[in-house]
C-alpha cells in the first residue's frame, strides 16, 4: 500500500498549499509509508466526492474523481490498485474499484456504463440497452460540445477538471449536435491509444485554456427531426416511428447512406464537413421514418433519377449499395433495409438466376433487358430490340438505352425460347419444298405467319409451322400418279381462277374441295387441287358477287370465322345457333343449299361483343405470345358454350382492358 499512502499525502499537501488551478501532476514527497488504513480513511473523509452527471461516461467520472483529490488519473488508478490501461478497458476489477472509491450505488454505476458502452463480443458493445459495432463508439477522435465543457469549467474555476464531464451521447458517431446549445459537435482531441485517449483529465487539461472563448456566441444549428428522435431514443428508449422495431445503429447507418445517395454525396465530403453530415442524416431520416412505403418510394425515385447506359445499381444508390454489398453484407441488424434495396434492384435490373446480389444468390431471373436477352440468345442487340418491340414488350417510341429497356422474363420466356428456332425464308422454303412465289402467297393470305413483324429481321419463320401445315394437308389428301389428269397446283388454281390460296387451303382442309398429292414429290409442291372443284368454286363466287340481293355484300359465316382465327366451322355455327352471333340462313339461288351468311352489320356486332387472338393482334398490335401471356396472367378464360370450348374467343368487355394500356 506504499503507493496509495504517498498519493494520499500529496492530496493533503495539495489541499493545504497548492493553488486551486495548478495542473495535476505526480510528485515525490517525503511522507512516511507506514501510515495506517484508518489514517487514509480519515483523509478521504475530508474530500468532496463528485456525483455522476446526466449522460456522463465511466472514464469521465474517473477523471473528475481524480481531480477532486488533486491527483492525475494515472496516480489515482495506482491508488486504487489498477492500471490506467485496465481502467480504459473497464475490466471488472477497475469497475469495482471505482464503485468503491466513488461511493457509487449499483444504479449509478450501471448508468455510467450504459452511457459508455461495454464489450459484448470481439467487435460489439452494449450501449443504452442496444448492441452497436465497436467502431461506432470507440474512435481515436473524441468529439464533444466545447460550450458544455466551458460552462462546466466556469462552475468551479478553482478546480475545473472536477466539473468538466464527457457526455456519453458524444461517443456515438451518428450523434451530430448538442441539443442544449444547438451546436454541432466538434473534435476535442485525437489519440489512437485507448489508455491515453480515456485519461480524460489529462486530455482536458491540454485544451482547457481554449475553452473560455467557446462561451461566446456561436452559429447555432437548428436541430432536425432526426436529432430530436435520436436524443429521445438514446435517453428514454422510446421511438414513435416504425423504426422502433429496428436496431438503432442499423437505422442511423441506413439514414446516413440513404441521405448521401439522395444528395449524391461522397464519403470524403461528409467526413470533412460536419454540417453536411448532419444534413445527410436528417435527409435520410425524413425518407425512412414515415415507414416502409416511403422508403420504397425513395428507392424508386433514386432508380428513376439514374438513367442512361451506365445506370447500374451502383450509380443509383452510391455508397448505400457499396456498403450493403461489402462492409454490411453480413450485418443481421441491417438485413431488413438491405432486403428492401435488394427488392428494388431486382425490380429494375436484370439479374440472372444464381448471380449474387448484396450477398445473396438470386433465386430466379425476374427481368431481362434487351442487352441481357441478346447476350443469352447470342444475337445482335438491335434485332432483339426490334423483335421485343413488335411483341409488345416496349412502345415503339421507347428511347431508353438497351440495358434499361427491361421486361418480364416470365411473360416473354416462351418467345425467348422460340427465337433461336426461327429461320430465314430460304431455309423455310427448302424444308417445305415450296417455290418462292407460292411461299409469298401463303404469307399474303395468312396461311403462314412470320413469328415477328419486326423489320430487318430475316430469321422470322418457324419450321414447325410449315411442317404443321404440310401434316394437315397430308392428312386430308390422297396420293395419285403424276400422269392422272384433272388436277392442278394450288398456285396455278389461284392464277387461273383468282381464288386466294388461303381460301383454297381452308376449303381443302375442311373437305369442301378435293386435295391430292403426287406420288414421289415431297413437300408443298406435290399437292394438287381438283380442277373441277376449282371451276365450280369460281362460278359460285361469281354468283355471289353478282347474284340476288340476299347474297350481295355478305360473307359466309364459315369464311368469316376463319378470318378471325376460328377455323372450326362447327364451333362458329354453334355460336350462331345459340344467338351469340348474328347471321342469316340464305338459300343459294343455284345450288339451293342453305348457308349462314353475315352482313357488314353482323360482322360489326361480332367485333363489338367478342375478341379473338387474331383480332387482338390486329387491333392492339401485340404478338400472339404476348396476348396469351397477358390473358393467362389475368386468369382470363375463353368463352365456353354450355361448358364446351369453342376456341380462342373472349367477351370484349372482360379482357380488352388488359391491352388498352399496352
């Protein structure tokens, strides 16, 4: 106990002879070392022991306790039997010693520690009932309000260090203001070594002489809603916002990063300007505190602002993205905010399945861009852009950069899978065994439809469409020898009698005219139609054009049904017979057969009531795949008659709203 005795001797010496404003120092005085324990207790009785002030830190109280005894923090720690280093790290023995020497109650010590922060793991600390990262509370740069310290010192000019207290909220890096004086916190000292940094009395004695000027008027800083909210949460733990359910450090960190993104600020500028950092935190808080909807709207606004070919998530969100992807990627407390940012990114940028975004693999692709789709298909970007625009993915006047023209990967999955199967007209004609002129006629009459109307896309045909047509024709045809007379090619029949190729094939498939196939000639060029049937058909058409008024300007119901994509005449006739479609049964003047025919008014009435895949494509300019995708997504079911399907036909009033805004 020799060291303790010497310290007490210096205390008595200081009380009796040292001036009140003398600096704290160690001195070697010739007192005897055999003074009894009772003598030391009597000596302490003469000393005025300070009490903790609101929000004071543990180290600050130790410093004021030492100052009350007119000794340095180093010597005071030795008197208590602990080192300055152990005092800095607040080990159990140091805490117990301060409790005893400061005559503190358990409640008082608990309050000191809660405003100081105690270790809660290797890099975590408990502070005001919540867990924080150590770096947010332990920094070589000690900040504070100089006016608070100056007023403390003024209360007791003789022993100012006994009054000057470090407040615990100053330790938290996201506290920026002293609410009492409305002044931004400033740097007090910088010391990397914890033992020296938390020797508060020694550090304050170095800056004490300059504090008197801080009693003068300073430029006040109006507290923001963020400042008031943070002070209340630290002081009482109450939080009226939806942020109450989130960890405090995660909230303030997100506020700072979000505010910086909103103001397009870089870390260097924030570090150099406390006023700018305070404004950034307040800005982020104003967007975050109203709730998750406001947070999402702010993120969407950042996305909308970041446009152009280089508009990646890194540009849109700045340090918010960088920190969430790197330093905070494993922070469980900030995970709810990271999830919202991740969701916004996935809703606006094309990420493939398996790509890692903010530390988590993407489960399934949601979006494609023109660029990502072109890369997947191995095609040129302009061609893919044109195909998707023709399919209804984009408006024709969409001027966005290709990497920002995004679309639903699921809605267009079928189209993207199909595109690689498309071939040019040369391959198509070769696979079908058809001449160029005949192929053009099939396209003109809508028998074969290119898979896209995009200009300058050569590979626009699907071989399976051609093979399906050939299979249908083979199924209703019979073979005959090339020497057999009375047959002509479909193209020749068109040229000879002016009957459209589409009508000839439709009649052949329905069995109205005979269809043959020349033995030994594969493909479309081998099919023939009966010359007599064509002559009769041409005569009937002539009669229709010039015949009685009952047939003039009308169209057969079967022909109209085929024109709107309802090729099964039986289905369309059932619609007529059930009263859903207007038509008149007319007897042909020469054949004397009854047939359903429709006037222009009947046709118009059908279009007002119904939509089919073909009429939707013609009216709204959408690709068939897009039409079906939209209808499937909306759960729209085709019209049925007595529970039986009659084809791809829908009531207009039930489905047209799905296409009007496209």
